[in-house]
C-alpha cells in the first residue's frame, strides 16, 4: 500500500460523496417512518438489522470486527504498526422514537466511508483505525443516555450498564443476548491515540452563519434541578387576590427569571423549564402546589455556578414575597467537556486545507465523544442541519454537507494516524 507522507499528497484524497449518501439512504430504510424519519430504538430487531448491515459493510472493507460486553462494535482497519494505539471514530445507530435519518448514524457511516476511501487510494496508515458503533446513545429505550460509552470511559460499572431496563423490564444485558450482540471483548481499558466524532450540529448556528464545518471546542456542562413551591389551595371566586398564596404565580415568576438568566449569558448560556405540574389542577381552584424542572447549560463550570447561585437567590426572594414554601434539589451535575486542543486544531487545519468555511462551536447536546474525552484525546466535527432541526422526522442535511464533513474527518484521521 502507498504511504501518505506530504500535505500535498494527502490534500488530493477525498471520500466518495455519492457512495456515502447511498449508504445513508440505505441505512435509513431500516426503521423508516411514514414522515421520512427513522424509529430504530436501541437493541431492538431494527437496531440488530442496522448493526448487521454495518458489520457486513465493514467486513467488505476488510475490517476485523470486535464486539465488547456492552455491545459496542469496533471495525478495525489494520495499520503498519499492529501494536500502535488506534485512531478511533464513530457514533451511534439508535434513534429517538420519532428521530431523523442522520443523527448518530452519519458519524458511523462517515467513518466507514473514510476506510473505503483509504482502500480506494491503496493507502496504509501507520496506526490502525477503528470505527465504533456505540450502544444506546439516545437513552430512549434504556436510561441513562450514552450508557455504553459511559461504561467504556469508566463513568459507570459494566454491571450497572447491563442492568438498565426498559419500560417492560428487559435489561440491556438481556436485549443484547436477544439480538446476538452480547460480545465478549473487555469494555475499554486500552489506549486510544486520538478520537473524532462526526455529527450533525442539531442546531441552527452553522446554517445561519453560512459555515459548512463546525470545529467543536467543548461540550456544554449541565445542571438539572427539581423545584417545589407550596402555597394554599383556595376557592378561585371567594379568595381575594391579596390573600392568595398561589404556587403557580410563584412558578411563573421564576420561569420568567430563568429564561432571562439564560439570555444574560449569551451566546452559550441555556436555561430551560421543560416540565411543570400544578395541583390540584382545577380551573376554579388557586393552585396550592407547583412542581417544575430547571436545566442550565454552559461550557464553563464557573458560569454554571453563578447561574446556580442566582437561581437559588431569586427562588428564595420570590417564595418570600408570594408567601410560599419552597424546595430545590439539584439532581444532575454534568461537568463541561473541553475537547483536546491538539484534536481541535487538527480539525481546524483539515477544514482550512480543504478550503471549507468553518467556525469554532460549542456542542449544546451530549455525545459519546464527551465521555470518550475522559480517556482519550478527542475532537468533534459538526455539519449543519436544515433549520437546525433534529430529534425530528423532518431532520435533513444536504449531500454536499455530508461529503464535506466526511472529508474533514478523513484528513483529521490521516493527520493522527500517521
């Protein structure tokens, strides 16, 4: 096989865009929905079909297949140095119940296309390259999300991962056995030289800015809260306004504050109230109790701490003014994830060398790469999605974006694989 020793030689390499698009279209038939999306929940028979197709394609590309005990699939293309730590790429194949055709699977098939392109050019890298399919990234059938990459990175014990169950009581371990993907390889524990995940942005920043490539510098940290306000149930007709202890009014004031707080930390701040329950939920009774959730996201821990302090201060103030009891509990704390500077710079250089418009971007969503970054130098590559729509059957990208992202992935992997 040929060696790729110069920037000029490497620059001539490209993926086969139509072949990548055909692969995406073929995979989208598995679990296709009437509205043009995909429903392929983790470890179902449809997920098995998608895994089987990936394994078939990877073997046709000359890869050795390895499946670990949490069902992660690794397709390995040999390097000249069999003992060298690999360069890893990939994403997930499972979807939301009303998911799109590109979330996750684009990163898997983009990685596979990189291997096919290297085969076409008869190129051998110094290091092995592995394309991975992570199990249960979405968390739609089994909670929590990103469970298998979490086990791989040591965030969760293997027994915990295998014991997670769906609504019917079936565990991940049982489902893996049912579809034939209960592997015997150890989960993690081996060195990875560098890792890259190719993904659609799932937001509108790139499209609105006219950029083709997002150079992902970090993943947002997250804090989740549950808040309860306690007032007094009262008759809506006989209770004067100045004597009410209305828990829903208190919640409304806090929700307005939360939204303003997120805006005050633009452009990266995110603040959301996604769930609310008022009791007794009767049209002619003043609500005496209200439960709601708050979620903060930001790429800096210090900012998340500021948002936390301001929420607690405002909650106490509003509860006092509205004469309400209050309780706040933080139920989730996910630290921000800075990606490896060397991988970020590799992606940036690849985009520039390919003359693709690009911009630094922070991921607002969680990805397997965020856990992988704990155990390996990791970077991410984003491409736009139309109208920023994702987790939706109407999710869409263009063939040109798909090809561009895969070419950046190709050149990033070449730079790392030697």
